[in-house]
C-alpha cells in the first residue's frame, strides 16, 4: 500500500520559516507584532478590502461579523444550508435563529430565488450569511443586491474560497463583513487561523477590540463589554505571510487537479462540482456527484479509495438535517438540492502534493467501480 493520499493537507515552502525566525529573533512570539500587522495588510490588499483583523479561526471571524451585524437573541438570520456548521454556529452564539436557504444547482450555493422567498416570509430579517462551497463562488452579486434591497447585512463566508472571483471581483469583498479561514486544509494555512475583512474601518477596530478581551484603555484591566481571546499570534501570522507568497501557485495546482478529474472521469455517470462561467473558482476541493439511478454509491467509492489508503469525504450534510438544528426552517423553491447533492456526492483527493501518478490511481479506482 502506498503513502497516504490526503483530501487536502498543508503544503509548506520554506518561506514561512523566515517570518517565524524574525518573530523569534525580535522576541515577538506572543500575540500581535509585525507579522500580524503585515499579514492583515497583505491579505486585505490581495483580496481587495480596505481593512482586516487577523484572528485565531475563521469561526471567530464569522462570530465577530455576526456581532457587528447586530444579531440579538431571537433574531432570524438567513444562512446557507449546504455548508460546514462553522458558517452558521455563530448565529447561535449570539442567541439568533438560523433560517436555512436552499442551494441552486449551478454552484451548489445559496439560491437567490429562495432568498427572495425568505424575505417575503420574514421581511424583518436583517442579516444573511452565504458560503462559497468548496471554493466555488455563489451568485454573490445577486445575493448582495437582494440584501441591499431589504436593508440586510450581508456576511460572506469566503473561508473556502480565498483567491476565487465572481464577475472579476474577488470573493471576500461582497459582504459588509467577510470571513477567511487558514485552517490546515485550506488553500493556504497558518495551521489554524482566520481573518475578518471589511471596508468599514470602525467595524474592524471594534472586532480587534472584542478579539482582545474588550479591554478598555486604562492602566488596569477595565472591561465594559464581554470580549474574546480571538487574536492571531505573531508566530502563526508569520506562517500566513510565507504561505501568501505561494497562493497563486496553489491556485494553479488546485485547478490542474480539477481539470485532470474532469478529463479522467469523462464518459462516466458522474459530474464534477459545477461553477458559473463568470466566476473563477479556487478549486479548493474537487467533488463529484453520481448521476441518479446509477447503482454505484458515494460510500462505495469512498470505501474503495480508503482501502488503498486514499482519503475522500462525503459532501457536507445540509444544516437543516443536522440534529443540533432540528426544527429549524428550510426555505426553498421546491427543489431539494442540498439533500440530493449530499446523497450523490463525494469530495475527491485534492492535495496539491498529490502526484499525477497518484491522481491517475484515484481516477482508475473510481472508474473501475463503474465498469
């Protein structure tokens, strides 16, 4: 059995060590310091927002975004249904109630038509959270316009889509508040970490304040609000600075992997995760769905790969099916897209260290199940 082929693992290049060593040499190993300041500046400049706050997780960025949006106990928040729980959990942190919005089939992301229907039913909703699934941009411009028309704060969860764009504009810029993740499996990593992005300077200042335990500017420790220990450390930010230098390289490799699957699986009753022609995905994870009626199941594919020490993973289970959110409402236009994709889908190995020969092995194993 060969070496483990991972779904998506960290890829280090050596440049990270330079920034980490600088932090050690200057003794800035505790939270904050030059690496944090520069990582914020460099990331905001790359994405195209004016300001950024480096935090210890993408979830922290989403939580502070929900707070900045003014979500209070009992408030409804419209959320992507087909996503990871970190997208929607922060609503519960603030006592809000998720109303899940069904996906559309062109991107697997939030359906603007279902969002409009949600506003028809709950016109007082003042916050919407949309995720870009697996690095495929949602219909972000349309969603932002709907939010604007209803005076609702738009939070873009770009945790999986750093480097992707929609209609020529980078993801992570469409919302009033936008979140990135640098978890170990993302397109670039800081081992763990995230970032809140916005053009609102006062909002970012407030997020930094909350993220550092909401300490007031007194010689002693004075607190007028509840704060959090959410700031990114200077060491971790150094890893991020080194990784950011290789983001374009990672984007090219991720697309190469997607195209190889697209070509290698052509002719089989499967389809790769779709995207709109006016978008440029970052192809963070290549995923496939098996055509309806085919006797092969995603679990059979997963087990066949696992038997050869190859990691794959089911599509995210929709949030309205999660036991923790039992009773939450799902608003759709009649097509159960999320449930269907979950039942027929699988994320394939998308690690940029996977060789062409190893990917050919993956393709051969998958193909063999359909012949």
